[in-house]
C-alpha cells in the first residue's frame, strides 16, 4: 500500500505545486482547501504525512493542527508557510503543550517537498 499524503492549503496554485512535486513519487496525494476540511479528511481517512498551510481564512493552521491532533497524535505534520513569525506565539504555545509539528518555510522547492516526504518515510533521498 502506498503512503498517503494530505495537503491542506487555501491556495490552489500551492496545492497544484505539491501535486506536481509528488506526482511521480508513488504516493497517494489528497488536497483540501481549508482547515476544517483537513480535519474531516483526517477523521475519515488514514494519512502518513500532512503538509499544512498556516495562514488560511476561517480556521488557521494552528487551529487546524490542534484539530488534527485531537484525531491523530502521531501523523507527522509539516507546517509550510511564509508567515510563521506572525503565528510565533500560537506555535510556541502549541509546542509547549506537547503538540508536535515541523516547520518548513515557503517557498518550498519541489525537491524539498520530495525530500521531506522521503525523509519522513525513511526512504533514501537522492541528491
């Protein structure tokens, strides 16, 4: 069974970039355009890795992360954002509460996306 990756980002261009980066990887990619939809996807499916945007309308990335952790405490979550400084207090609070996540700064190149996925899955990253 192939690895399942969820991409949660309100920007269609970003979701497409993840799809293009990972299309030849053999992973199954699901994308959603809002935090609440991402939480629902986690409730209704199994994911091995989640890429999560931070700045989204409605439910932001930190709120989404908290919702994901209520459903699944173990799935690796990479917050991919250009705005982590705007959310530093919320991210620090989540981290202090034991909510685990990683940060990756946008823009993220295709090889970085693939490298993160392969690293999480313990696969060899070709240079």
